C-alpha cells in the first residue's frame, strides 16, 4: 500500500529539474533555449503531479462519502479479487 512517503518520491523529478535550472542560471553564460526547455519540463511535470494528487483526492473523497452513507459496507460491495475472478470465469 502506498504511503505519504511514497507520494513524496513523486516530487524527486521536480527537484532534479529545479536543480538543473539553478545550475544553468548560476553559470553566467546563460543559454535561454536551455532555460526555456527546463522551465517547460518543470511545468509539465508539475501539471502531472497536480493531476495525480487531484485524482487521489477525488478517490479519497468518494470513499469517504461512501463510508458516510453506508454504501461502502455490506454485501452490495464486491471485493476486487472476487470481481476479477468473475470476469475471468
């Protein structure tokens, strides 16, 4: 099962791109094409991370709503392992 510590690993790639951007800026002879590429990569990765966290949030909120309404328990919900077996059979 994933944990918040695992989710923290999703930011590692962003840290790497930010570090590359800092290094490029600190060199003095700035290559603006390289800066644009790094900034674009950073933006894409940040968008992807935001989408991931938004999806996780939506899933958690749905589960909480189900638990509050009582739909998350009882015979009406089929465990995933059973539903996969039923599909295969």
